[in-house]
């Protein structure tokens, strides 16, 4: 079975999974024999297509010089008579959710967790600079690359993302009384309260995600499914931030980030540098080797061990480097991180 666009024909191989928008399949381009992923969404009457936002964001990030954490939109199509649309994107490796569940203790080591979360933070920063909030930050919405990009963590699934900055660069008006959007386990407290989500809320969700990935205790609400009960448990956690990260050696540094985030308002700018520096302090203060291979590199994904995004502290230097298997130096301008 295949699908055809103006560019190419794609042969469906197998199912890769289901999402909120529809299904994902592995496909092969008929002429080149290259593998891709195809997302399919069924048209529903009076309902906005989630893939439209996905296409918009991937196109925006393709034009950015910092698209490293975003997959490439290869093709798209629509079968109006059959009632579905689809996009063709680069195929990726397992999600962080899958990788965590494949590990023996169902957890990442602290060094892997802190390294992963820095890349996730960079991805958040890049879409935020485009005026966009993801609104569903969770382990299942980040995936590792394959082969020479196996150490890069990609942000995926932008179906419920929203642009909160207008064409003039002004924040859109703050709204209340909204429907809940996202995943209760990782949603910000603002989301539970049915208020508009700002840039800060993506980072709050990122901190919940980090706790889920590296804490043996896990999130206090990890076994709860009722959204309102989870909201009340988060309100309690807000009053005692240390308890959220209790048991982790880097509890203080992570608590400092969380205390900074909860003081922010919808329209406030984020100090990404402060967050990055706290993460680096956590690594330095507790002897974590953030240059070590990810936990899963030797077991799940093919490739050499020393192919990892290096995020070093550079005094007065805004150059960060990615070293590929071929030892090519790709200069990526990211953040100025000073001792």
C-alpha cells in the first residue's frame, strides 16, 4: 500500500504508533528507498487539523539556523475524498518515554537526565523565540535521532502548540476559563487552572519531566489519573518545592530553578541562561559526567560512543560544538555560559 504526492510515492511498511492526532507509519520512498515516518490525521467535521500546526512549526524551524533539535518536514499530502491528511518527516529513534521504560531500573542516570534536559531546554528556547509554546512537554514528545545524530534529542508532536506572540512581536492577551490541554502528569499548574499557558509553563513541565526521568521516588502524583487531584497535589508541591526533588543529590539546584519559574507570570521573559547554569552547577557540584555516553547508547542505538552534544562551560565564549562520528566540527551559536 502506498501514498502519492506531487514529489514522490511512499510505500507503507509498518505502524510506528498512535498519537492524539492519528497514526504514525514507517514508509519508504519508492525511488530512493529511503525510510521516513508518515503521520496521518483523519479529517473531522468542525475540528481543526492538528497537522496544520505541525507543518507550520516545522517550516518555521527549518528556516532557523538552530533547527538541530527539530526533524525535517520532507513532504505532505491530502486525500480529501478519503478524508485524511498526512505529512512525511525524517524518521527518529525511540522517545525518552520508551528509552526510560527499556532501562533496567526504569530510570535514567542523573548524568544522562541532566544532559537530556539541557537539549530539551534548548529546543524549548528555540520555539519560544519564534513566539510558540509547545503546551505538551513530556518524555513521549522528545525522541533521539539515529546513526550520526543518535545523541541529539528532538522535540516532536506540535499538534496543540500555540503561537502566543502576534505579528508585531506583542504577547497575545491572557485568557482564562480555557479547556484543559496537555498531559495531566506533566501539565503546569496554570494549565490545570484553565488559564493561558506562557513560555514559563513549558519549563515547569520540563522540570516535572526531569523528575520523572531520574527520581526513584518519581512525581508525587505518578500513580494518580484524576486531573483535579493531580492539580491539588501540584499546589501542595508548590508550597514545598524541596519535597518534589527530595532524594536527588541535585535537589537544591533543581529547586532553585523551580522557585524561579513559579515566580514568573504569563508574559514574562525567561532567563534560559540562569536555568542552564543551574543545571551545570548540579553536574559540577555532584560529580556528574555530562560528557559520558547516554545510558542507552551502547545498548539500543548503533553508532560510536563518543558522539554526544557537548555543552561545556566556556568563559566569555558563545560558541558550543557538536562533534560527529567523522569528527567534523559544527559550530552552533547557543547561549553564553560563563563560570
